[in-house]
C-alpha cells in the first residue's frame, strides 16, 4: 500500500551532467549518498557566474540547514573559485594540464572560455574579491536577514529580541495552563489525569512548535459538553459498580470461579490458571472501598471474561448453559457502561491536550509580541504570513536580489520552509532543489519528506546523480542488491515517489580493504540464530550484537598489527587504526552497550550521542555543587556533595572531617565560591573550583575521566550562556538546571552530549549523527526496529493530500498510515547506515519481537508485513541465514557475505583467545611505557599581575593585595556606636563588602542618578550580597558624598559632572611583554626618586634585587577610567577600614595604606596600560596634555564636606617614570576591551 499513489508524477531519469544542465527554471536534483552533492552545487555556482546568469556572488542564494553545512559549502565554493582562477591565470601549459587532470569538472566548465580567458578571469577574480558578500545562509539565517532588511514590509519590530531557547517560557505557560484547568477538572477523570506526565505535555507542544501549521485531529466539541458527557457516564458506571460491590462483598475467588462452567468452555480461551489470576484482579478492583475515579484503571480485557456474552461465545460445540448466573449479566452491563465511561474520559483528556496546545500557542505569541521577542522558529511563520498577506512588490524585490537559488539537503525541508521558497522564487528565479529523499531521517526535528514530494510534482526538470565517489564498487553494488532484492518491491521505501535506482561507483578497485590477503566481500550480514528457532529477547540481542561487533573490531586491529589487514590504495598500504571504525546505533542505550565491550577489550572509543547533557551524572553533581554554594551552611548537603565521584571522598573521610570540624572549613570555602560567582559569574566560579580542588588532574587518570571533564566543561558553558543571556541569579540558575534535569524543558540541540576527545578512537554514534560522514569500516547491527505502535500515543501522519496531521485519539485507519510512515523512515535510516562505509559494512538480522515489521523484513519479502499471516510466517522461520539467502538474487553473493552468528552469553572472553588482548591491537610492542619528560620546562612565560611582581620584588613580605577591604574585628567599634550607628565605619569588612560596593559603583550613573533610583539600586545590591538592609542609608549618603566631592585638579571638578558616556568601568587589560624584570622596575623608581615625594617613597620601599625575568603578559583590572575636559583619569575604589572617624582617612593615613599594600606600584602599571592604549588610539598623543592622573578613593572616609580631602589620594606619575617602565617591559600596545562603558 502506498500513501500517495494518487498524486504520483515521474520526472524521468535524466542523469545529472553539469555541462548540459541549463541554469534556468525550477529543478530537482536527487543525489544519492556519496555522489558529490556539495561539489556539484559549487560547480553550478561557478558555471552560473561564467554564463553571466547572475551579476555577482551576492545574487546567488545558497540555503542549508545547519551552520556546519553552511561553513562546508562556503569553503567548497571558494576553493572552486580559487582553482578556476589559478587555471585561467596559469601560463605554463604543463602546469595547467596538471591542474586540469586533477579537476576535470572545473576544466570542462572553463573549456569554452580558454581562448578568450580575460573576461572569464575578470568575472572569477571579482567573485573571489567580493566573496564576503556571498548569500550562503542557513534557512533560519536567511529568514532573519529578510525580516531585518524588510522590517516594514514584513511587519516585524525594528528592535526585535531574538531568542534561540524558549523552553522556559513553554514550561511556565504549561504550568499556568495546568494550574488554571487541571485543578478544576471533573473528579471522574482524575484516574486518567494523574497518569498524564508533565513531560508528555511538553513533548506534545514540541510537535506543534516544530510544525506550526500541523492539523490537530479531535472532534470539535467544547470542554463543557465533554465534561457533562463523561460525568453522566461515570455516574451510571458508579451506580452499577456499587451494586456489584454489594453483591460480591462476601465472594472469594474460589466461589466466584465456581460460577464459571469451565467444562463447557473452550480451553484455549478459558484456561483455569489464567482466568483465576484475572478473577483475583477483578474482585480486588470491585471490592476496594473507593469510588471508581480513585481506583487504578482496570483493563477491559480482564472484565470481559466475566460477562455473559463472552462466556456464551466461548462455549464448546453442542454445549449450552441452561441458566446464566445473574452476576455475569450485571458484569456485562457494567462492562458496557465502564467502557463508555473510559472512552468519554479519554475524549475529555484529548480535549484537555488540544486545548493545552491552543492555550500555550496563543499565550506564548501574545507574551512574545508584547515584548518584541522572536523565537528561532517564529521567523519562518512570520515571513510565511508576510508573504501571504503582502503584494507581489515585496516578493519581487527579494527575487530580483537573488537570480539563482540552491536549496541544499532539500529532503530535510519542512512545509513552511518549502512554502517560503516557493512563494519567493519559483517562476521568478532559477531554483535548484538538491537532496536525497532516501536520506530524509530528521522527522523528529520537523523535516517532512512530503514537502519534497510536493516539490517533485511541481518542478520543471528532474535529475539523478548516480555515481558514488565514496565507497568501493563492490560495496555500492551490494547495497544496490539489498534495496533491489529478488522481490523487487515496486516501492522500496514504501512511498511511491521515493524510488531506488542502482548506483554506479567511481572507485573501480583502486582502493580496497585487504584482510589476510583476500579482497573479501565488503557487505557482511550477521544472521543471529537460536537453536530452537524461538523469538530472541531484544535486550539479549543487543548484548550479543554489541559483543560480536567489539570482537570483530579487535580481530581486524590485531590482524592489522600483524600486517595481515590494511587499506590498499594503488601501491600504498595503510594500517587500520581505531578511528577507521564506526558503530552506528538507533538508540543511545545501544551505544553504551557497545562501549562496554570495546572498553573491556581496551579499544579506544568515543560516543557522539544525542543524549542530553542534563541526563549525565555530572549534571547532578554540578547541580549539587550550586546548591552547596547557595547554602554553604547546609552541612548535610555538603556531605552528600563530598562523596560524589566529582569530589572523590569516601564516607569515612567525610566522617573524619565532621569529627575534626573540617566540614566547617569547607563551608567557608563554599562561601568564597559564592562571592566569586556573584561578582564574576558561574564560569569563573566553576573554573576556580576545578583548579582549587584539582578536579581535572584527578579525573584525567580515572575511567571515563575524559567523558566527565567534557561534560563538566559543557555544563559550565551552557550555564554561563543562560546566566549571561537572561541575567539569571544563582537561585534562578539552580531552578533552570533542576527543570532541565527533570525533563520539564524542551531539549535543544546544543544540549546534546559532546564528544570527549578527538584522538584516534573508534566512533560510536547514532545513525542520525552519522549522516554526511564516512568511515572506512562501519558496523550497523541495530537495524531491526519495528514499525508498529505497541501502545497508543499521539502521532503524526499525512493524509492523501500530503497534509500533516497530529492524531490525539486512537484510530485504526490512521494508525495504519502511521505504521507505513514509520516503516518508510526505518528504511531510510537503514539506507543512511549502509552507505556510510568506504570499504566494508557490517549489519545483522535476528528474529526479535519487532523484526517482523523492520526494514529488512520489508525488503526481503513481498507481502504485507503488517498482516497476521506475515507475523505467523516470520515467527515460524527457523533460520535467518536462509531467510536472507532466499531473498537475494545470485548476483548479490558476489558482494554480500552472510555470516552465521551465535546468540551466546555476553562473555567477552568466551571463545576469545587471551593473546588478543588490548595491548596487541595497536601493532606496537607489548612492553609499552609512558615516556617521561626528563628536562625542566621553563616557567618564565606566563600571565603576570601586580601581585606577582610584588612577590618578586619583596619575596619575604606578605601583602593584602586581593583583600582591599581588610577584615576588621567588630569589637574595635564601641558597643554604643554599634547599636546606634549603621555607618560606613561599621559596615562589615571582607571581600563581600568590597565586591558589593564595586558592583554598585560599576552600575550607577553618578552623573544622572536620582535619589529614588539610588535608593533602589543600593537596596538591590545589599540584598544581592546579603548585607544588612539597615546600611542602605549610610551607603546612599556615601555615594552622594562621592558625587559632590570636589576632586581638585582642573576646575576642581566633581564626579556628578562627568557624563556616563565619558566613563569606562571595570576595564580588563592585557599587554604583552618580552621582559618583566623586577630588578629593572625597581631601578626605574630609584632613577626617578628626585621627580617628587611619591617617587622617593616608592624608591625606598621596593625590596632586594631579583634577577629572574618573566616573559608573557601583564594583566589587571581598572575600576574606572573617565574623561573630563580632554584629559583621562584613573579611579580605583578602596573599601579598606582605616579607622572609625573621618580623621583616620587623612593624607598621612592614606599614604601609609598605599605603602602597606604597595598600591603605588599598582597604579603605575594601570597608567602604563592606559598610556599605551591612548597612544595607539589618539593621533599626536601627549602624556602631559591628555593624561590627568590617578585617584584612589577610600570610600569609608569620603565625608560630606565639599572641599574636604579625607579619603582622597591623587597622584600623576612623572612622564619619565612611565617611559622608563614601558622601556623595562619591552612592550607593544594591546588593550583588551571588556568593561561596562558609556563610550568604549
């Protein structure tokens, strides 16, 4: 049966030839696997330019579906242009002929232009020169471009905010729907509603999200009507249920069964042991003292055995029941009413689901519209609607811009994308749809093979690419025979418009895999058998297939190590290595079974998985870490965290820590991480944690260590991105991560597990992941998935008009259509898997429960594989080897080997020689040892900072560089003052306070902030850093004092007069240095001691000579740079506690504090950084004219006196000092732009 035979139209088999293909009209190119699709697009691109079908590269539009594909096709087109340019420029005939020989396709395209090549060279040279103007985009990127450039015509806001992840919005909207409607549902549907998983609703909405114009099948009836129906049915069922409960109150199982005349009934239907179990369940259900809605749902297949009708129909021939027991008549009545009640409840649940989809869709659109938000996929809907509603002028302008359009991987198009392309370009531009319907396997992402079929019926010209450049010829011919078996199915992919034409091969034996001197048949089919011919348990099969695969890989690697297996290319020989192998799976669980056996054999392997990173153990561990950071005083949580694999503590270690009060110390450490996370962000915090706890160095040597490290890094990046994009605070990050781990949010592609390494390792991946890739040897043993639905769930199918439907209710006819579509997709997955190999491919067959409706069952038979007859026939087959042999024609066995395989206990050592151990598989000597680095690595190349220079200049001193806000004892303040005064002097000391005030000053506009605005930002900051809110007035007063303080200098200016745009906050800088020599730095200050009092103080304070040089980078952070009257100034905020009165912050006290912490040196480094930057950015930079000086403002001492100098340290370093430092650093100017700025 075919799904679309009524609409079939053949385009014929015009084999694609670039030279003969006219660049005009609408065209469809079917490119089978390995036939050079990308190369052909690049060649047509070149041909179009030379034929002047377009004006320039910007008039050719190339659409792909992934960023990786976009990058690949850009590179290929650009390389072709460069090759053509070189061919035309080359003056040597010999060199040109050599180039022609290497690239015959480009040669043939250029041939008409070789005599008069100047014009062709000009065209191609311009294309190369202007290649950055190319129109190569993902489909979403193109839609975004059109919506941006034609915002007025498309009706999109100019200031739209694009988001790539709306899963949190979806989740919250579904929660809102549940809260509004589920809580008020009729009681009689609670037994249905409580079985509905929240993740089911999310998955259901994801179908709508991926397919905006899908039709949802459900009878049109309002929920009030449905609720009335189900309540009426329930009341009737409950009434009879009560009667039954009363009648059977004192009836046990034995006496109940005694009412059934077993001797008169057919034994195959009424087998006493099975009926006894059913009777016990039925009586327990009836006797439970609960209303029906509170009970678990009873399967109607149990109740029916105790109905009068079923008993009567099951009588043996010539038997009758004189008088049917009354109870069975009542049960039959209950059965009928109970079925009606269950069906009505199912109808209510279906309506609930449909309303949920509508509610979420409308609510999301309203929310996003009000806030100018566009989700990634919204672009398609908006552009599609705009094209439908606007006139031809809008469309014509776009078509005029792109005279030639290529749509790559067209089989992955969804209906909306196809409609957009059709409305814009068909009948206006030359259009080429390029793809392979046999490789359409991404329906779960919204790809719709039926869009391809629609296009195929509507294009003007069709072509087929029939030469495979990937695989050796025997393997290509073997795959041909699989899809054109002896039975020659008219529609090998079920759907009529997807055919299979035999493919030829370009590799005529030049490159082959040689094993033990033989050119073995390259397509291997393992036929797994059982001695009794019974069905094989799926889990048992997966273990056996994985074990057989691992052993075969080990065997081939061992033979290769002995030079008995290798890849032969003409006269060259290449040894096999693990990276030459790939194992393709349908499910992630299969991948981990394969990995288990490969690991046991010591074969390096990596999993490229579609499994979510949030399902990993590391996601749990990072979640626990964040909770510990959030609640550093929760010792029980800390104990749980310490015994995770991430931390590696044993329970007795934690117990010892608890007894020795070591947990308290770890609690303090977590508080530090919390402060770091608040001030610097999640990624910085996690990196510091990994470094402090030496996580990486410990994990790297553990089993699966690389996997764990890759997961931790990926989680850190994802959390950093969410934190940055959504301004999430710690508790919000924890909630988001919790929802991701629980499956309550939609899973994005970027959340799939990454590969942990790119070293020489065997690849294990899903078939979906493998598409577009190739490997010398491929194993695809997991192609036995069935095509039937074993339990009902909402599904997608297409009607006879190729329209997409979402089916929410069980229906036999639509389930049949769904099964056929599943079978077609299983066949396409099998095709993709079997065409990834270059030299050899292994697959397998076994008689599992689902194999009778698998892809191979369809290809190797000629009947309806969904029929009862076929199921019986397949289950009765004894030998899978015979099944395959009978299906293939004689020619097939020139290319295909059928290998009997044992379904044995999954024991890695069973029948496996001990000599075939891991260390022998690589071909190296047995006695292997990790090489040790004997020399001392130079440590001078590094990133240095102010503090590292201090340590070199004063190796015996301890500085408080990173503790600007020194912790002070609160007892230093009198008790009377503490109770009465929440002032800047009693503000708690420590890093947290310093971070809070720095954060506040970074984000406060001192020029324009209002009193109410300042109050609010101070309140939020104190709350964020958990500082007592009673300090708010003191901090606000301090900021106002700071704004109004006359800083001296030119015109005695105030910070409130400096516009925000003339400031740069939290400026990070790096500058490279070929020499950071602490001795030379010291000499600079000594030489310039006569320049002023400050220089003299510095010269006397530096320590002994240290001759070691450090090469690398100098880095640091400047709190604020500001510009006033053409001069640039540096400010550093200091929160040091110097005393509890303003007099403690006078000039002499500040000088002592500056000296103690060596801030003198710090601000000279800052001045060097700013001088280098200004010198590189300003013409005619003059230090004396353009640099104003440095302010160190000790905030606790800033009083209300406008002219008071308390808390203010100012100095402008002498130009000779800065020049000397620049000379000592031997630096070139570089400045890293990373701060908060009004005017960068």
